[in-house]
C-alpha cells in the first residue's frame, strides 16, 4: 500500500497549528501536547562503518513442532501413508467394516509386516468381499485442503492377490461423503508395482478426505499411498508447500537452522534425530514418533510422527533455494534434559561424533567420497557449501562441556574451516547460562547459541543486553527467542502487537551489537491451526492457507533491510535504547546503495523525530515502511492475515536532514538511496 506523504518542515508547521489550537482548549491537553511535540534530534553518522553486518544476521529456525514438517511444509496429504505409526491403522478408517468381527460382509484391511529386516516395515493387505461396500478412507492431517481445478498426484505401490480386483478407485469426499473429484488405477500382476494417477477437485474444501474403493473382489496389497498437490515450491514433484516456502523466502533469511530445537535431542536417545535415517529413498526412511507427540498433556497429538519426507537433503536444498546458509544442529549424546536427560558414556561417543563428520562429508564432500556420493545420487553433485554446524541444542552443565570438547576436537582436526556453534542452555541467565558461557569462553569457542522465551517487557528492557558483551570473546547466535504474552509455552500465548513491537525494540539492540551478534532467529517458526503444541509461533497455516503474524512482519522488515555495514545513530551522543520509549539502529547497504534507519516507538503517543544524516549523500526521495497498531492486543488471523502489516509511505529529506512523526506503538524503517 502506498501513501503519499511529505514530511519535514511542512509537518512541523502543521504541528504548531495543532498546538495553538490545543492551547485554546485545555491546559491538560496542552501538557500532553507539549511532550508530544518535543522533537527528538537524532544524528546518523553515515561516514563511518562501526562494523560489517554478517549476512547471516537474520535467519530462520525450523523445527518439526506444531506439525511444521509432516502436515505442514511437506506437502504430503496422506497421514500414515505407509502404515508405520505405532497404531498402524491410525489415520485410516474403514467405515463399512466395523461389523467385521460379527459379520465381515464388506471386507477388511490387515496391516502386515514385510518379511526380513526392513525400515519400511508394514504394508496393508486388503480383502474385498463386497465390491460395493468396502471403503478405506484417509483423514489427512486434520483433513486435506483441496482447491477446485488444481491437480493432485496420487501414487501408491500395489500387488494384486487372489480374486478379480481390476480397479482401485480414489476420490476426494467431504464430511457428508459427497464426491469432490475422482480417478482410478488399474493394477496389474502380483508383483509390487508403482502406480500413479491424478485427481482434480470440482470444489474447494478445507477438510476433505481420500476415499479408496475397488472394482471386483479378492485381495490386494498396498503401500506408500501418497497424495501431493502438483503445484509445489519450485514445481518439485512431491515437494514442499508453495505458500509456506514463499512466506519464508519473502523473509530473505541469512541462514536456515534445522532440524530444531529439542527434536534434535529426543525425549530419549532412541528418539533422537538421526540424520542418516532421513536421506536416501523416501520409502526407506524409517519413521519415528515425534517428540512433541506426547510432550504437553494440554495439547496431545497422538498422530504426530516424523516420516522424514523432509530429511537432511531436503533441508539443505531448501536452504539453497532460500539463499540461506545451512545450519544443521546435531545431538551430542544427550537426550533432552527436560525429559530423560539420558547420556551416552564418553567412551561410547564415537558413533555420534562420526555422524557429525559424515554430515560434513554429505554436505560438502566430493562425489567420490561415500557420503558425497549419496548426496550426488540424490540429485545434488555440487556441494551444499555448509559453513556452520551446531553441536547440541539446549544442553547444560559439565556433561555438555565434556561432550562438546570431544566433538570440537574431532571436527576441527578434520575440517578446521567449519564454524562450530555451541550452546549456553535453555535460559538467558542463571547458573546454567553463566556456567556454560564461562566454560565456552575458556575453550575459545566461535559462536554460542542463546535462547530466550521471555515477557514483552523483558525484550524492551534488554535492548542493551549485548552492549557490554566482550568484543573479543565468542560471537552470539540468538538462536531461539520470542516474547511470551502469558508465560513460556503457555497455550494462551498470543502473537499480538505488543509482543512483536517489543521484539522489534530488542532487535535494534541485536543490530547495534552486530559486532558480537552474528546470527538471530525467532522460534518456533510455524504452527498448524489444528495441530499445534506450542505458542507463540511466527507463521500459522491450515490445510489451505497460511499467514504471517505481526512478529513475522517485524522479522521480515529487519531481514529485508539488514544492510552490509552498521552505522551509529544517537541522540546527544547516546544510542537510543529505550529513552523516551524510543529504540533505534542504522545501517548502510553498500550493495543496494541504501541508508536504512530502524526506529521503534513503544510509547502510546506519537513522537516527532528529526534526523540529521551526517556524511551521507542521499537522494531526496525515500520511503518509510511502517508497522503499527493502536491496539497492543491485536493479532493477525486467517480472516485478517494482514491486519498488522507494513504500510509504505513516501518521504523526503533535504540535504541530509529530515523529520518524521513516529506513530504510537510503531516500527518504522526509513530508507534512502545513497548517491
Ligand atoms: O522452540 C520450541 C522449543 O523451545 C525448542 O524445541 C527448544 O529448543 C526450546 O526449549
């Protein structure tokens, strides 16, 4: 949205008129107006770069929490496509076979094990006794979102048994069983064969299901029954949801952290994330219960598993698509310390360390190395150019430090160029944090991950958090943060404007300290409207749509205006860190030839600000992106996805001087071209 607005002297004289009018009316209003009218004189020193901004400054934290992978980013629409869940029929319904025990009239499905050792353990053996009666239905991930006229690829493996089954019929149905588009497959032979067809819905439906019926009677075996929209991100077959990746891409992320989060560690070591089990042919990737399946009693998600349809190859590919540096985080032989805290004895750590070394080879190795060859066979002979690797997620205590040292030694001796990210535990302060930092500093580590899930006030009060950090010590990865409107992980937390605005205030502090802070990411990234466990989240989606929260727009405004060089902005020689409820940071972008100022006004009054750009030769016309709301409790929603979203106004400066009225409760990003 574009609004024409000139500011400067014209604005100030309008203000004077307003003041005079107010004078006549009330002394009380006059007081307010006088403070409102006081102009803050800010100086931007464009002549000197304080420090280079890392291209990784603003990135993305991805974790398979809240149905973010299966049921979310991964566009698969069939839940439990290969009958591997703990309850192997979960997600599948046989409405006409419930009487089976008494009177098996229509048919039934037996989940059956393949013989021998197999990562894909099960298939379904179906006996159709009454051709018109037997139905097998998949309910999708809390339904399936289908769009009228769009094309959906259905694929499966099948092997016909005894009898005369000649067709597998597939249809979309709505809640009342009405058919919304159908197709069929003619299976041939008793050997396992792959089959494909397409379905085109005649109606858009948010909670469709897939119905399977058969022509003929007899037996048939099916496996890997899979359904994807054809229109995926970059048109990749059986790929990622386009709308969600677009939202990520629009953020212009500097890095992609994956696969988490606590999911890296697992509730137990057996349930930890093992990257080697997530690469290679999709059907052979061994399913794992998602650790968030059972984490919160108030949000049980018994149908939450990891098919690893998005595995490490796909994460690297996504990072490449987004132009983001890949940042994998690996477990270090410690299960989540909030759960079992299971430990691998130090003398048994080798396989875990080897996983890290092999991952580096998988990402960067030549195609004639064993893991480089696997990457190449999967379709990417070129290296993924991975520069960073994280060891441990939210570990704490001496148990972490002693394991970290072993990883560090092994990685650095083979790959000295790899930058290792270590962690300081789950909290931004306290004993674990202090101990972690002290030890990691002593070890002279490169980057330390910090996590903070705190109140909006904490974020506003901590804009100076990094001002005193040792410039010569390890750099900081603000790897997980989000303002919690109620308390950490409360289901009542809201992604409201107060939280987003407070994060914006805090982020000016991250940016001002770019000398120390090298990477930052909000967490968690996204949530399914019907399948979430954790709030707040940056993006929301259902099976048809997705939208960004106000916090998303804050992230986007910082990340798309990250600049290349930090410059100073001050009032009376001091940085703006909350005085008069104002926060500020400034950068130049030497590539785009821009000067960018970020201003956050957390006051409930508008504030007048003059800007003096020293040492810059600016084009007189520029723009201001403004994110604001009068209502701190306001949120975006599926109905009003852009309720809080940036508005662009045209602005001017005259010979490097200008002024602007900052709206109450606002983030304003001012941008001028440099000549
Ligand atoms: O972002 C949600 C969780 O919060 C992450 O999995 C974990 O690292 C942190 O405790």
